[in-house]
């Protein structure tokens, strides 16, 4: 661990770890850009921007090696890595509404489709702004660390509440559409029978939403505990935790959406026809 009273991080940021995640996020983000280009699914642009935030954030972490007193680099990496998951969440929220519409199952949704995206994205934006403000305050100087940390915690709590409710709404819809399938949902499953792990249908979209939601929830809980402990806390002063419970989990979330990209089923999200059928060959 690096020492010195001006060490903002509490350690000397690792170049190898940062470079590894620059490459990982870079590859996944580039493929997301290609998928958006092919499918014209504009609802996935926030997800793409989140990936770009991660890349820039980890570039700043690499540049902070032996420069752990530099406030600008610290501020940029703190803000961008902190704000990437809310951007992922924005796309995830929009995917559920489009899935409900695609399956012609509006009556089976716990929240009316016309309000679903508005409610969840509004909560996400509020959480985003609080975390942005908190990150900015934390980067302003030691005197603002605690205030910024408290604001960030508030943003994380709101994110957890809305995301928790989103998981409930998704689960209820999944249960209802399974018990009372529409003709569209039945046809989708029938057409993809026998394809094994290569199958892509509305169920794989829901499965991807579950997976990414759980990963973001775990990451948000980690961040909540981290900021609750403060800047002298064990988690904040040990870099490995951030890479395990933030970087790794968010990269997995991006890869899950690469593999089970909603546009393969939902297309551009403007109608009920899928306009993107490419799948990843492993």
C-alpha cells in the first residue's frame, strides 16, 4: 500500500489490473456498439455509454499509478465508474417494457407499460444525479469527503429501492406470463425448441434481465457498505474489493447482454418484429 498524507486512494492503483479491465470493457463495449449499429436499438445506448464510462474510468486509474495524489484523475475515475451501473439500469428498465409489449401481455404487468419506463428511469435518473453530486463532492477535497459520501449513499439507497422493485415487477410478470401465456409467448418458445443453449426467445431476455439485475444489486450493496465505512474503512483502502465486487461484476453484466442481446428478439423496440437475428458463436 502506498503511504503519504496526500494519497487520495489509500493505496497505489495497480496498472496491470486497470489495463486488464480496460481491455475487457473495451472488447464488450465495442461489440455492444456493433450490436446497436446492426439492430438500431436506441434503447441500449445508455448501456453503451456505461461501457465507455468504464473504459475511461479504468484508464484514469492506470494513469493514477504513482500519481495517487492527483485530484483530477481521481475525480474522473470515481465519477465514471460509479455512474456506469445506473446507465446499465436505464437500458434494463426499457427492455422489460418492450418485452411486455412484444408479448402482447400488457394486462399481465404489475405496472402499466405506459408508466413502467417513466417510473423506473425517473428513479434511475434521480439516483444518477445524487451519485454524480456525491462523487463530485468527494473529489472536491478532504473537507467534503463525508458530505459527498452521505449523498452517494443516498443515491445508492434509491437505486437499490427502485432496482429491488424492478426485480419484483419482472418476477411477477414472468410468473403471470408462464401461468397464462399469450399466443405470442407460446409461439416464441415453440419456434426455439431444440436449439439448446443457442435458443433466443422472450425467456432468454427475462433471464438476462434477472442476471444483470442481481449483479447490479450486489455491486450496489458493496458500494453502500464501502461508503458507509468511510475513507479509512478496510474496503475503501483495499483495491481488490473494487475489482471483484464492481469491475468484475459489471463486466459480466455487459457480457451477459452481449450474449443474450434483447435486440435479437425485440429488434429496435418500435414494433413487435425482431430485426436482429445474429447470435454469438462460441
